[in-house]
C-alpha cells in the first residue's frame, strides 16, 4: 500500500520541557512507521503551523484526488496534526476521507473512526477555547503522557498518579451496558429504561438517557485507549471491556440506521422558497389525513395528502385556493431549474470579475456556517456520523473547488475558470439532488434547493424559478 506523509512546522513558542518534533523528526517517524507496517512511501507534504494558502495540504489533497493513485494511506502523528484550528481538523479529516484515502495515526492500534476522533478533538478544543496556545500545548503534552484531563468517564476516577483508575461499581454498570447492547440486542432507549427501573443512576444521581448510553458505547476509554486533544494512546490505563467488544459495538452502531432522519416524512422541501403567482404571498405546505370505510370488508383505510396552497388565503382570507400537490410542484421545480441553467450559464460569461468574486466569497461563508451547523448537530446527537458524512462530502468538494479558483483568480484565465467552476457546481448539485430526491429528508432537500434558487413562483398550471447567482 502506498503511504503519504504530512508534516507541520512545530510551534516556536512551545515550552522547553515539551517533546516537540521537528520537521526532520516527523519525517523520520513517518518512514519508520512505513517500514514497520510494510507501506511504500510515495510522497510527503509540509505546511507551516499558520499562514495563508496552506499549500502543503492543498498539494496533499490534489495528490490524494488523482484517479490513478491506487490504494493510498495518509500517515499522521495525530488528527490534531492536520491543523492548528480544531474545526479545520474535522474539515480536513472529512475532506481527505471523501477522496477515498485512509488515515493512519502513528502509535494507534488501527481501530476507531477518524472522523469521531477529530470530533472529539474539536469538542475538547471548544471547551478550552479561552486558553492560550501555550496552555493548550502544555495540556496536549500532558495528554501524550496519559494524564487524565477534562471530564473523567463514568467508570473511572483520577488516581494519585494523575492517570485513570477503575471504579469497580461503575465499571460493572459499563459492562452491563455493553452486554445488554451486544448480547441481548437491546436498543439505547431500552437499556436506559432498564437501568432506571432498577434504580441504577449516573454518577450525579440522574436518570440514564439515550445520550448518556450512546456516549458510553462510543468512548474508547473503556477499551483502555486514552483520547484527549487529538492525542490517542493505546493501553494507557486499565480497560473495562476488551478491545474487540468495543469494536463490535462500533460495528453495530454504524450499521444501525438513523430513524429520526429517514424518508420524506415531516416538513416541506419548498418551505420559504415558493410564492403564489396571483398575490405574491408565500405558499405553505399542508398535510391532511383522511380515513374511510371499505365496502368490501367493513374495515377502514387511511391516507395522508400533502400539498402546497396560497398562505394569504389561509392566513388573511385574501387570494384564492391556488393548490399544487407537493410531489407535482417539487418535480416541476427541479425540471424548471434544469431548463433555466443553460441560458443562465451563457449570461454569466459577462459577469464582472469583482461581482463574481463577491458572489463566491459569499457562498463560501454560507458553506462555512452550514458546516458549523452540521458539527453542532452531530455533537448534540441530532444526527450521526453517517449523516454528517453524507451532508459534508458534497459541501467540502464545492468549498475546495471554489477556494482553489479564488486562489488562482489572478492567474491567466482565472476568472473564466471561476465562472466555469461556479456553474459546474450548480449542474452537479442539481444532478445529485434529483438522483437522491426520493430518499433525502425534507430539510436536506430544502437546503439543497436554497442553494440553487432564490424563489419559485407558482400559478395554476405554471411555474417560474429565479436561480441563485
């Protein structure tokens, strides 16, 4: 397997008692790791800790994106090694992952989800956001030596030597949770209910919840791996459960579909985007259930009807009941976007460079805000890693494409390349949205449509769309 190394210049202000790897030491560590695991080093890239452009990572990504590169692994000392900014660490792990490469961490046992490790680092960074860079480096150094920092996991306490020590009674509860999950096949809600019914409570004396059970099932500390500030140390303390048990729990978690976001139930994809062509008011989504008696057997049938109608008529008693079935209007909007894209692409060739630059920079801000929302949603448990990946991959591809074009804007042909990139992205977004429309949650459809149009105007039997950009 081919291996790529990525190195970052160590901080100049690190305390003298810390173990800081120079660029040469990082390189030696990389080649030693490759020899130990039988990898073939094919390329190395380097970036300073701070500075515009991040050319080393950009070159790494371009290399990883080559279609003929073969099976490749990117070797890092820790996920935090990707950037000095915790949010960018998560972004870069996802960005590399969606190119198809694997990520190996030196000193790691090979298990665990790299995105989850990056998220853990980001969460830790947020809790320490008021600390100076020097203090953060000091804490990271302590983490590398296995000292317990931050919130101690249930089942452990901090011993006199500063490391994690097992709390026997709590550890038995942790083992029960894993046994109920894997051996009995119970779900998170039922596990929490079982413990609460038996008056077994959390360390703070509170009732168990889906979130607290989920956190125990995904915390690698219980397998003896210490993870703080992006540093991962295997075997740093006594494990409560075997490593293979932890891995089996992760396999089950990753294979369990997210119920809360499946299908097209709830919400309307065109909320806030479609307007009545007669009065100019917004059209609103309405759901109605109907039931009726079946003549053949006397039983009852039930159906749900979803449609859009003029909100002015509903809320203000003006206008008329201009109504579209939801499926019909949504399909019509997708078709109208496709029909409007080609003429719009021809017109944009005359867009002034300054206006186009502003448009793209505004779009990058939207993407950044949306990515932050995805991270917050994952942290709060409103969606899982599967959904984070599905939402983030296309966002990061678009973001990288637009960033690259902005960096090259002053070069010959740069403005033409930026115009082409913008509208190529719109085409790809429409194709992706159309292909996945039947299975996407309504909120995802609404966000995707909002990236393509400013508004749609519907009258009885007619439709117009105003494209974004």
